[in-house]
């Protein structure tokens, strides 16, 4: 009848609970950070499933923003983005190359059918050298792009006028570096181009 030996084990689960709490806190911080960025953010797992898509991304691509704070999305985001590009086939090809290479890509321009211009950046998510997913960032640079184009058009306009003046014209900055020289100032077009940003 009586047991001659009692064997027992004791498992301390406090460490596991601490790790789970740290993991949950880290995930909540990530969700909070992504939700409050001014760029569209898409985070996918290694299989391409959307883990996080922030509200800015929904708004940027004209999709209804979910009412819930749960950032998981059923959208095939890359397909949605490609369809909105002026040339969907080129955008899809670039994406395939990016995903194949799994190397960081910063500020690649995408022009959408509605004439907006976005910059797309990509970072492969690696954990201890193992590929675990994708981080995509989308920034609407339409205003900056439009301003740049307008400034270039204005610069070209004024240079055309200065090139027609029948006198030597050279424009310098405060460091005495050439900003512009008309053909009468420097006759050789290659030299005229080369000297911009340099001084005598």
C-alpha cells in the first residue's frame, strides 16, 4: 500500500509569463508607432500576409478605413497599389524584383493614375539572419514633386531669356561659384555646363 517514493516536478512559469508580457508590450508599441506615422505603412509576414496596414495607407489608396484598431487587413495591398499605378505591369515587376532580392530600397517613385506621386521604400524584416517579412513605407510627395517641376520650368524659362541677351551674363552665388553663364560668357557648351557650381 504505501508509496515508497514520491517524485514530483516543479515548473516555474513566471519567466514564460514575463517573456509573453514583453512580447505583447513590444507588439503594442509597434502598433502605436505605425498608427501615428505620417506615412502609409504596410508590414507583411514572410508569406506576404498583411500583419499591419495603418490608416494613412487606407486613405492614401482610397480604401475605407476600418473602424477597429486591429491593424490586420484582408486587402492584397501590393495588388491594390499596382492597379493604381500609371503602369501596373512595371510597378508589379519592380515589386517582384524587390521581393526577390530582399535588399533595402529607399524612395523609389511611383506615379499613380490620378497623377499623384508617391515614394516607396522597402526593408526586409530579418531576425537573426532569417527572412521574416516585409516593411513597406509610402510617402505622398506630389506637392514636392510638383514644386520641383515648376522650379525647373521657371529656371529653364529664365535661362532661355538670359541666353538671348546680347551681352555677357554670368550669375554667381555668395561663394562666387557659377550658377549660370550664357553662351557669350562661355562659348563652349561643355565647359559652360561643367563650370556650374565652381569658381574661377
